[in-house]
C-alpha cells in the first residue's frame, strides 16, 4: 500500500456521502441538482460542501431533471467539469438530454442511485432505471461497496475525459443498501487526486467560445446534400469510443491501485472461480452476500464460484467469456427485469456471451431484490442449488423469482 493511503482520512458515512466526496475530490466546476429518493442526500451533501466553501463550484438548483442535464450540457461545452446525480422517475424525466449527451461526446459524470421504476408505486432500490437506459450510450459501472463508490467516481472523470473515449459515465450504486448504508470510507488526499486526474481536459475538440462562434449539434441527414454518411460517422465514432473505454477503464483502475493501494476489478471480478464447477453472476451490492454464500457452500463441499460484473456498458465480452469458460453452469441474479425476454437483463447478456464460449453451458435466470427486497444468503443458497441441478440436466423451466414467497 502506498504512503498516500497511510495519510488518507478515514470516516464512517453513508454511500451517498461517499459519492458526494468522490465527486468533490474531482473538483467539478458546475454541479446541477434536483433531489429524488434515494438520491436526495447525495446532492444535499454536495450543496452543503459548496455552501461551506469546501467545494468551489457553481451550484445550479433548477426546476427539474430535464433542466439539470440541459444546463450541464452547456456548461460542459463551455469547458467545465460537471457533476449530477439522479434515479428512477428523475432519470426518466431527463431522458431527452440524457440520450443526447453521448452523441455530443460530452465527458460528464453522473451518479445513478439505482431504484425500481413505476408502477406499482415504489421509492425503493432496484436496478430497473439503469437497465432501461443501458443502450443510451453512457458508460455504466456498478459498485459493490461504499469505498468502491468513492474511488470509482474519481476514476470516472479520467475515463470520461480520455481523448480516445470522450463519453459520459454513470457510476451506479444501489438505492437503500448502498445509498443509506453506513460503512468505513478512506478518503485520499486532495493533492494526490489532483495529480492522478491532471488538469481538466474536458473539451479539447469543441467548446463554446464567444470569440469563436460555432453551431453545435446541427441537423444531419440529407441537408445540403451531405446524405446520411455524416450521421453514420458519428455513430461509428461513438461505438469506437465505447470499445476504447474497455482498455482505458483497465488502465485507470491499474493506476489507481498503484497510487492509492486499493484494487477494484475494472471490468469483471472472478471470485473462487479457478476450481469451480458452477458460478453465480452478480452485479452491484448483492455481491457481498453472494460471496458469503459461496464461502459457505464451499464449506459444505459445493464447487461454486462467482463472477461479478463491474463494467456493464460497454459490455466486457472478452473478460466475461474468459470467466465463463472456467465453469460448466451459471446462475445469473438480476435486480431488474427484461419484459421482452421474461428474464433479467444481465442474464440476456450472459446468454449472448455464451455464444462465444463454445459448447453447451446451462444458464439459469434469477430475479430478486426488486423494490428494495433483501437478497439474503438463503436466496443465494437456493440459486446455487438450482444452478447445480441445471448442470445435472434439470434446469428450471422459467426464471426463478427469489423473493416471491417472502
């Protein structure tokens, strides 16, 4: 561990405060906020930092989430480093500027404090909101712990602003379990974070400048005889930036580990997988309970491991395939649903990855943790049991709803 870590400050705080601290360490120039459960305390912490003078940033209290992101688009185009956070219906309200942001290649960072969507009415945690927008063009990284939230938020700026990426990043952490869960957090020194990030390089390719007037986001297509080729070029560039991000995410995580002594899996974490017969696939805060269950299952003689998805967009295909090749069956646990496929969205992705594995590996879809429900060791033990049965030729005929009988 580096000398820096020994000089860091240690506190106990909720996940939302850890996110606010991580964002503040990146020294954003403009913060736009609108509260919504379970994100509200995150922007409240940031507002307090700005009021106290510990964070020198312009605070924009706007009338809704659509205005939040619209205002930050202008600020980012003018060269500012920006931050915001949202979830659930707030994310739905900002959808128009949200899908516009990656097309403009704006390197914003925003926290998604994930929450289930309406209706029935709910204000509790889930991942449906983030999964709904997984194809909007934002990078998505999901955190397991409060420390990972803080560290990932700082790293997100270096990833977003990389010249071969230049795309917005969502740092996702689960509502309720991480947003309000209190844990030990190590805060790195501001000077060392400054050195890690370097000077802001937000708009090296385009900026709003009164001395250099220009049009932003003009109409493409057949106007002026240009044809659709220009639109295709932009889309192809976005896809290239997303694929570049896989390498950049790994590089940035490696540098963070070297500087600060804390290692987080950049794309995929393999847990007790090398001698495993079957594995669970998890994403987000559920992973801790799943690891505990894997440890317990090992004690009773079950050769089981775990594959944790950290980066979900861009999808880390090569890393997932490498992990899947080590096992003979997988059980994928989702905190969201894919209505079109009657399964979980992460399960869909694993099915696609299995095409590249070769051979026939049974996969089981488990859905749990909706609307704030617990996914306990009891639920994960059931998932391990049913995944092992699938290996022996007796898979469930439909997705398994883990909390249905709770």
